[in-house]
C-alpha cells in the first residue's frame, strides 16, 4: 500500500516585467567559402564584408553596450572556423555570444 499524500498548493514567485526591450543582436555570418559578414540587426539588414584580422576591431566599433553577438555559420563550415570567430569576439571583450541554428523539421 502507498501512503496517502494530501495535495498542497504551491505559491510560485512572480516575475516583474522589464521596462527595456532587449536590443537586436550583431550577427557574424560565416559562409561556406570562409567569407565573414557583419550585420547589425538594430540598424537594418545590410551585411558588411569583413576580413578575419579586422573582425574584432569592427565588432568593437559597431557593438553597443547592451547588445549581444550571434554567430551564424553555414553547415559546411569547419568547427575550427567558428571557434576562431568566437576567439576574435572574446578578444573584442564581447561577453554575450550566441550561435544561430535552424530548427530541425
């Protein structure tokens, strides 16, 4: 036999609403060809080509204090290239880095 446990009500904490909406991220795209592109989603959909050595400087120049950076890489890009971009972002003192992926169907 199992002991009878009477159901109890749980008081869950409430979360206040934030006043500020999160800003659109800065996106670094890595194409299969190795080409790097920067897109500031907060300012539109224009993609700016950038070389790997200049990536950190360009990100520093474009990045706002409250803005995250996301990496969007072609599925055929080597993992090492993604890690190199992450390294460049860290050297630019980017603290919020994410990866974009297409959901499976």
